[in-house]
C-alpha cells in the first residue's frame, strides 16, 4: 500500500470516528443518525451537477448496497439497545474486515499474501478486544447483533468495492449512494418520531451538518482507496476508526480506557505497521 493511500484511509478513519462521536448528541440513536444522513443527502445533492449520471450497469449495485446500508443501520440500532457503546461498536467494526477477508477468499477467489492476512487479523483482533466484557457475565444479545452488524458492513463494503473497481465512476457512485441513502434514512428517522425529529433538527442542525460532511468524506476516501489497494486491507485500515474513537473518548469525553484496552491499542498500531508493509 502506498504511503498516500495509507494516510488517506487513516484520515477517513479519523473522520468516521468524528461523525460517530457526534451521534452522541442529545437525541435518540435513530433520530441522530437520521439527522446526519439528511445532511449527507443535501451535501450529495450539491455535488450532483459536477458528476455524471451513473451508467445503467451501476444501478443494480446501488440498489443492492442501499439495502445493505439500511440493514446495517437497523441492526446497529438494535445492537445499541441491547449493549453498551464501548462493547458494540468495536465488535461490529472489528468483525467486518474478517467477514470481508473470508468472503473475498472463499467466494470471490481473491489471493492474499500471508503478510496481508496477518495485517487484517492483527488489526481486527486489536479492534475487537477494545470492547469490554464484565467478568463472569455471559455474552448478551447485543454481542450477536454486533456480529451481524459487522456482516452487513462487510456486505456493503464488498459490493461498493467491486462496483468502483470493476465499473469505475467512483465520484458518481459516492454522490448518488449518499443522496439516496440519506433520503431513506431520513424517512426512517422521521417516521419513527416526527415531532422529535423536527425539534432535534432545529436544535442540533449544526452538529448534523458536521457529521454529514465527515461521514460522506470518510467513505468517499475509502471507496477511492479500494481502487488502489485490496478491499480487505482498506476495510481493516478503515476500522481503525475504533482506535480514534477510543482516543476521542479518553481525551474529549474523559472516559478511561484502562490498561487492558491500551494493550489493544498497541495491537492495532502493530497491525497498522503490517498494513503499510503489506
């Protein structure tokens, strides 16, 4: 992986952590996500005059990925209702690159070097161990929802990666994806609690705008990176957003990581070195 792609994806990971931190505004998860996605749709609309209309062969991929993106949102919200953020988010994001790697090898036939495989496993292992479990307490339903959420993430990552690699039109694909995905998420959130959605929009519109811009920029960078490096490698590097999230929680939200979770951070950093060498 070139140094430019490496640091571009790290920037995307930081942006992803940033907009996820903004979801912690004083609104319910569905409402907060809907507000942010509304803004991504508006931002995407502003880019439309500067990109081409997707070609006919692109639309089936957009349709499939919209289903996968929506499924991801539904299961993520369900997972958050069943478990803590500090447990759910690392498992969901950390398991996704492993799913991508398995599907790429078993079903698509992509060949990886041993170093690339180790890079993915070390990064995702470090990410997953950032989640905290209470000793003696059995795994709850939230854990399994988080794993399924990771599968949805892997699904849209593979579909989007294949689309931009094989069909091109990265910029057009991103703009139309976020425009349509934003409309779907906005309708979902508004129908959930219309009055709360409107009040929250008036109160937190500036936060939603910031989250929307960061969300779109983060994924735009990642899809471009997938045209430059293997999808599974980019997916693993992207999920270091969990590391940035941990740093944000420590230095901004004043939440303690604890010594065991700092060991996980070390594993992620080792994995980052392997990714750069892969």
